[in-house]
């Protein structure tokens, strides 16, 4: 069942950096790639080696941060974007996807 309000647009790879939680001083990942976007959010791909090792210690990596506020930098635009982690998934053992919904104050 499709819950998405806006269709996602496919993008050429855009690099993001410094993916960090807002409420606790924790880096989620050093680097990632913006896979696609919509008017309401972003989908970020992160390689396992770029994830914070603390998040990989339990049996369900990244599940503990769903719903948390997050901020990241879009490198090519020198732009900081914040939102909330909507969901995470593990596509294969080395690549994770993090879906971020924009906060209400994000530009549209």
C-alpha cells in the first residue's frame, strides 16, 4: 500500500555529510548519497562503513532512531536540511536506506 503523498523524483547522485541527531549529540553517518526526493522528504543511501558503529551493536541497526530529529548537509549546495527519520531499511548487508521527512519549517 502506497502512503506517499508526493511522488519521488530520481536524481543524479548528490552527496550528503554529517548526518546527526538533533536531540542527542550523535552522528548517524559521516557520508551518504541522496537517492531521491519529494516535496515531503528525502531518501538517503548510507554505506555500512560510514555508519556510526554504536548503531550497529544491536541486532536491528538504525531501528532505535526512527522518529528522531536529524540534520544533514547537502555538500554541493552547502545547505543544511533538517527533518525526522521516518524509516530505515537494509537493502543489502553493506547499504542502508534512511527516509527523512521534512519538518514543517522546511522550504517548499
